[in-house]
């Protein structure tokens, strides 16, 4: 192993207790999307104590931050370590964002302390609200990632993976507007908005039989009326439409709208469909970048697996459409412990979770170093991004 990478490993191990403490503090004080004020403060302070300049509130988001090593000019190529730190309501860090944040900061500090001989520069971007809030998409729209050539983070999971597919997602609110009437005395005077949304739900259920395997639609009725003897004049639902490609996502959303408008026509109601931002793009994977990461994972003794097919959605997808992005996965528990669960949150504080935190920081820093040190890797990553 290269001398610099050996030093990266030593630097991560030297600050392991500080990284464990940071992860635990986030775990014990979970904050949901756009409310991560304590987390943002703690992470910023951690970096400031270790030689970074931190700007909080970037991109118009109060709980986002942008950090760079002090007295360093941000030269190209430029790498961004991504830190997520929002939690799930009632569940806490059931997606392991406390590990994501701590590993990103550990990687940045270790790389700063280990090497000055690489080209380019690196930063840390604190990205709030991955869980439903689309923080990375909003930061990208605000121009925070302008000048960044590559972004990387590690996600806790169940296996060693170089990356994983994700689904694009459109979040849509549907409203039906009818006419109230007494359900027994004068039902003929009403236009039943509840019938409309039930018909829409059934239409969507029938559509699912014709959806491709990488497409999904799921939703709930959020407003179904107020009294059983009054024909409802207003109902509403919230739906997620997902697909593995942007083209199929748009096509599927059109079919979804047809299902809703057909139901409105049958019930003689008005129909309003509103896309609630941000919409999420599928992750655009970069094979050249993942190959560099895999080499470092293997150098640390890990057996890297492959996983076919997407599952959930992430705002990293939006970022991956505008610049090369990397998100390997590190195991912290067995498969029966599912993501977005209290047990998964607890696994972040287990022995496996603590090891995964340190290993993740090492892999991130080593991969960033490889990218910044080798023009041929930078070229291959850029060509892969343009080709896909």
C-alpha cells in the first residue's frame, strides 16, 4: 500500500474515539429534515477544531454547510465529501446518517493531515434533509456544487457494495373537488369526491399490473371526508411515482395522471394534481470511479459484492446527473435488520457499526486521494460520466 494511504489509515485510527463520540451524539439527538441545527453546529465545530473554515447556511438552507481546509486555495480538480445528518421521525437514525456524517468528516480530516502532494483540492458539504427534503437537489440548484468535479460518500447497509441503483421519484398531491349533499335525503344533488379518489386508487392499482419491474406507484388517502352522512366535496391523496430512468418516470407519471383524471370524470369532480418538490433523479453510477473504490475496499481486505436492481430513492441521484458521484455501502448488521428501523439505528452504535465508520472514512479518503493524484483516473471518470 502507498505510504500516503498508510498514513490515512493511521490518521483515521488516531481520531476514532472522537468519531465514535460524534456519531453517538448524533444518534442520541436525532433531528429531522431541515431541523438539524444541533447536528450542523456539532459537525461544523468538529471541522473548525481540526483546521477547516466552515460557512453555515449555504444555498439558502439554514442547516447546510460548506467547509474547506484553512489557507488553501480551492484548485481543480475539486472533490466534495458529502455529509448527511438528518434523521427519521419517530425512528431516529434508522438510515445511519450519523455514520455518514462522521465518516465524511473523518475522511476529510485524515486526507488533510496525510497529504499535500496531490493536485486539486477537497471540501466537505453538509447536505441536510436527504429523507424526503431533497437537500442535495436544492444545494445543486443554488450553485453550491459549481466547480466540484467529483462527490463521494459512504452509506451503511448489509453488504460491501461499490454502489447501488436507485429509483427516480415524483411526489404528487392529488385533490378532488365535488359538491356536498345529504347522503340520505338528497344524494342526487352531490358530486362525491370520495368516490373520485377511491376510483383513482383502484385505477392505479389496476395500472400496476402493466408497470415494468423498475416502476412503482404507492400512496395514501390523506383526506377522505368529514361525516358519513355528508357526501364529501373534497378529498386528497399523496402518491410516490418511481422509476429507474427519467424517461420512464415521466411516462409513468403521465399514466398516473390519466388514472386520476379518469376517476374525476367518472365522479363528475374536478381534479388537481400538484408535484411537490423536489423530484428525485435516478443515481447515475460511474464505473471508473467505482473501480477505484473497489480496489481500496479490497486493499483493506473486504470482499465486494454486486447487487442488481434499484430499491429506494435518494437526492444523490440529482447530484449524480450533474457530476460524477460515488456511494459505496458498508455492512453494519445482517440482512434481517431492515433500513429505516429502530434496530438499524441501534446497529450504528454496535461493534460492527463502529468498525464500519472507521473503514468508511478510510475508503473515502483513499479514493479521493487516488482521484486527486492521478490524471488518468480523472480522465476515465469524466469520460465515463459523459458516456452514460
